[in-house]
C-alpha cells in the first residue's frame, strides 16, 4: 500500500494504481484532488483520494509500505 503525499493532479498515484498498487493520495488543495480524481477516472484506475493536511491522516502507524512525496 502506497501513500502519495501532496499528490497534486495525481500523476504518480495514477501511474502506481495502473501498475496494480493500492494507492491512497492526499493533497491540501481541494482543486488538485478534484483534478486528480478526473484524471484517474479517465485512466480507469481506482485511488483512495483524500483532501487535507498530512498532519491529520487517519491511518494507523505502519498502514503504508511506502510514501511518495515529489516536489516539482
């Protein structure tokens, strides 16, 4: 299970989901999450999209096998 922290428009989350990974992705900007959801729908992949602050993730410690955070 992978977390894309600060997913933006979802490029990496969608790529990972397309390769069979279970992906959760979050961004603080609602507009970015909306764009990411649209891109994922067009790509035909499922991602657990979330909007919010990384400091308030509801997941338990160890819930993810990997965390991705890419800054442009």
